[in-house]
């Protein structure tokens, strides 16, 4: 079920059957110019050798780099929103006993920050690992949900006709590859039917080699690697978690809009969601933002992203986009009843959905209760079922307390 959460070893070093979404018309224009976007380059770039992957770094090294990815990798920097969304303190915070449980969970799982919003007001906020409100923390696969939101924006803008559009209409270079005949929506739900190995213990896996492929002039690394892949199932019939497909989804958005993901996010997410600390989004070796990984935000801005989705996207995506994107377009039953995958969002029992990233990053949205829970962490291991299960149990307690 949740075993496919890790990003490519190489991507880390640099860095799931859907229903059609038709032509949705043009989104409401941003009333003010979008935040500025600038190039960011580290003084000394971190090694790209898979043997030096983040997966094998010490806790101390990870903790340092997770809060300063721009100090180790190239990317695009987006300035804060011109109008910051205020997150007022609730007059009815969580009970002291539950706050103590949340802090205990944070300490046990090496969480750097945890925030709970109800109706857009802060019920709980705390930090660890020397992190604080003005710091930024990397996302890992939480970025995937940002990329799918930009897909929705591109459909609303008319840059992409619908999720039924063949990917080759937008990226002709994929013609003749295993992605020929695959739709944008099948990429977004990771149901392309393309064979893929995302085994992070195997140095010869696709995920390990994906961004280590030698750059080809004038071509995205995602396309270069996609050329090497073969098909194992008809498109739309099999779900396999593939970070490459989110990288392709990001490229689809970039090609269709003529903008980098960071620049499009400045207009479609950062400004309307009212981010206070801006955004940093890493780039691959060919200069494209990595759609499947590695943007950096303040904890409160992760929460603002959840609130933005909860409220429907402020007119930047088609009406009902997040209801569909956050629904189980791929159902993991009977193996995992109640769990599934939408357009780059994980879906959970009780109508909840969320974004997840390795080492304990996440945004969980509980629409029925108007709740958002954001967490950033430096888990001892990249994935942990115990930590995820514990977090979901805490969310259940938060829901009960906030009713």
C-alpha cells in the first residue's frame, strides 16, 4: 500500500483509472503580479553519486540539509505572496493532554514541526530539532501534490484540454516510447502500465538511475529515461508508484504553459494561497523543476497549501478539482480497504486525503471537519509504517477533540 513512498536515489541526491476532467474554461486571473522568481545556485553543489544518497546520510547531515536544500542544490526561488494569508490563533486550542501527545509523537519521530488548522485557525503549532516558524523544510514527495495542482490550473487556463489528452500531444518526444497512448490522467494517477522498478535497495533500479542518466541537449532527463522503459500492462489497468511519472507530469505542465513549475506555482499557488515564506523548488541537470520532489517551505505554508486545497483552490483550478484529485481514483482494496490514490494525492479512510513524503513530511486534509494537519520531520528511516499509523491515530484524536 504505502511501500512506494521513497523518491529515486538519484532524485534524492538532486533533489496512482482516473475519470476525465473536461475543458474547464479559464481560471480567475490573479489580481496582482505573481511573486518574483529567481535562479538559486549553491556555492558548492552536493555530490550526485548514488552512493552518497540522502538515504544513507547521518541524522545530523539530513537535518542540516533538509532545512537548507538551496545551500546544496540548484533551483528556483519564489518570493513570498504580496498578501500573506493570516492564520489566527483559535480561541479553542486542542486539550492540553492531546497537545502533550502530539509533542511526544514529535519527539519520538524526530518531527521538526507540526501544525493543526481548523476553519483556517491554528489549534496547535510546535517545533523541534532546532527548527522554527521562519525556517523552511524540504518536501520530498509532498511536491507531487503541488505538481498535480498545477495540472489542474493548466486545465483551468485552457493550456491542457483535459486529463484525457494524450501525453504525446504535449510532449511529442514521447511518441514511440512506452508512453505512447497514455493519457495525462493516467500519468497523474500512475496507471500508465509502464514497467518500473522503484526498489530503493537496488542500485540498478529505475528509480536509482532515473536522474543519473546523462543529459541530452534540448531534452528533459525525464524524457531521456522514459525512452528506456517498456510496457507491462494496458494503460489505465495497473497502478505502480513511479516518481518518474510525476517528473513527466511536471514537464507536461511546463510544456503546456511555457513556464517553469516554480513560475507557474508563483501565480497559481504561492500568491492565492498567501505563502509567507516563499518557495524553493529544485532543478534537475537539464534545468527543469523536479515535479516529483523537493520544494522547500515554511511549516505554516505547508498548512496554507492544505487550506488552499480544502477551500477548493481559490478559482485557480476547475470547480471540484480537489474533490476529484483527493478521491480514490485508484482503490487499494481489498489489500488496504479505505486507502487509495488520486491525482498525486493519497486517500485515506473517512474521506481524508493528503500529501506524503519520505522521512516524515506530510499534509493531511479532513474535509468533513475543515481540518488541516501539516508535519515536517527527519525520521531515522525514509519510510515507517509505524510512524504513519501513529500519525493517523493522532489525527483521529484531533478530529474527535475539534468537533
